[in-house]
C-alpha cells in the first residue's frame, strides 16, 4: 500500500510529524512515517546526515570519522541498507574470518577466528581448537563458558545487574582467555571491558552473534565512505519518500499546542505536528522533553557515555595485505585498510586504527599518540618498518556510545513517552542491543511503529524482528 493509497482508503486525514535528529535512528523513523503517508520534516543540527557514522573531506581524501562494521545478525541495519539502496556498497564476508596478531612474543604470531559450514556450536569448534593464542586448557574452559552463556535467558532482568567479568571469573575464565577472546569481541561491540559491561548486554552480543546461527557473526563493512550510505543515499531515499529534510536546524524547544498537537521551535521557525520523534542523544533528549513526559526523566542523565578514538595513518607504500585484523599484546586493537574507500592514490596505503574504551587517551595530544602508535604498528606489520608516513591524524568521539554498565538496562526508556504523540529513538533507548548502528535503526523503527499504531496507520513496511 502506498502513502497515497493510505489516504484514499479512509485511514484518516493526512497527519504530520517532525523527527528531531538525522542519525540512523532519525532517518529510519522519518522514512517509516513518510512511507505510511505522513507529512514528515526531519531536523538535523549538523550540516549532514548520519549522526556519529559519517565522513568528511581531508585534502583529496574522504575520511570516515571511525571504523563501523556490522554483522549478518544485524538484520535491522541490513534492512536500512536495502531501504536506501546501499546494500551492495557494504557487503558481508562469505564466512566469518578475523585475523588476530599477537606480538607478545618476539615475532608476530597469527591466529584466526573463523567459522566452518557446520551447525552451532560446531561452526566455531575447529577455529577454537586451533586458536594459537590460548593454551589447550584455556580453550577447553572457553568452550564450557560458551555453553553456559548459551543457556542464559536474555529476558531475565537479573542479568543486567551483574558484570560480565564476574560471570566469566565464576565460569573459570583466566585473564588470558578474557584478553584473547572475550574482550577481543566485547570491547569492539560493547565499548567496554568485561568487568565494566552488563552481563545482559554481553550475553546478548555473544548469544546472538556467535551462538545463534552459523553465519550470524559474518562481518560487513562499507567499501565506500560512510557518508555515501548515511548521508547521500539516505537523503535520496528521504527525498523520494517526500520527507522535508532541514540541515543546520537544531531544535530549541518542544511544547504542546492549544489543539493538543506539538510545536517544535528552531531558529526562525516553528513547526506544528501531530507526532514528534526525538532521535537525539540522551542528554539532548533530557533537555527537550517536556516535564511529565517520562516518569523519571533525570534517569537519562545517569546513562553514562564512553569514547572511541580513531587513528588515521597514511603510508607511502602498502604495508598490510589483509582488509583488517585484530591485535593482542599491544595497545592497538583493530586495524582496517581504508585505502580504496578514501580515494587514496599514488601507491600508498591508508590504515584506520580503531580504539574503543579510550577513556585514558581521548584527550592525548596527536604528537604523543603518533609517538606511541607508529612503533606499535611497526611491531605488528614488519612491512611498515622504514615506510614513510605521509600523514597521521586523529578523530575523537568523546561520547561515541552509551556506557553498557551493569544496571543500564533499567535506565533505557522505550519508544513511548507519557505524552501522546511524543516518541523517543536512539541507540541508547531500550532496544536490547548495545550502542551500535543496529540498535539505532531498531530504535527508529520502534518509534515509527509506536507512532503509526497510535494513529491507526499500517506499519508492516517497517523492519520488525521475526518471531
């Protein structure tokens, strides 16, 4: 059913909506509402769409602010890519394959985490049995913990009160196993080490990504700049859906109108609407939410944040053959080859080093980061020794994600508020996922679904998790 057919079949008078925030959550909500026949205005304070997954120009290069990946189990983000006609630009691996370099010894030692074409949990059994970064005894203990993790009930709210590190310790996981496996995955997906992570969120990551279906953890990433997906293609999809998109338009106030609708004030204009979706970070949502819209609005301020640091290194020659790798025995966490997507020419190579849990380094000067990390890259990549460094720069996201600390689950609100017609979206809302692109899209779809349900409009076109 098209938007025009929705109106023609007597589903009601044409309704309007304002979506505040042009990240993945806001784009998803705007598309969902517009596809159901609403007149939608999307407001974004920045000069581009995409939220914290964006690109910018640096000289002749197009640079992503940070490396973003997704997994095959990220069904909502895959739906989003299809909706903006971008799936072909961010393909998935045929099968999970993660090179892991350990430089704790004299020369780098390579191991791989990869899956076979077998059912769960046998799909990872061979990889675990031959993983060189753990002893035979440590591998056996990991297997037993994985089986215990698979038995956890993700719907149990008690999981949110315990930290993942304590659970791993109770299940016999030594420090080496946590470093070489559990945190290798957890730090990248949760932006926290095991001891600082909610067991509920960690269990969700490992059960869904590694223990649900054989291909669930296959990795996908954009082969083009993120701005191509989340700004240009998203803007085209919004335009085609009839959404009015306003950039550099920061919402200053939200209030009720005399007829029970909503008024959103931006500089120089007031927008009236039947429905408003706030798809902004939790602190900004706290500022904009009218009193009484949430039972405990101040709890939003208790949702902590965590930074991510990205280092960008341009070499004068090729130093890495793989598209990416993870590292152990070094401050370096994950390294990605972004040469082709950035538009770099002239025979050099562009590596992006993604550093989660970056609280201790987020304010470190560039010169100090360069002094620390270039030698580490040379330890990991012998071909980098003697290579010229054309450029070294840093991007910092000080509030990149919400902190997945124990207890955060009860602080995350759902899409509905106590105020009719006012909804919340954002990766920090109660999606059940950590702060990922997947969580952002799920939240936008949930907000649009709730709004359309209240209006009596169909929402079968939106992403919805299969039962």
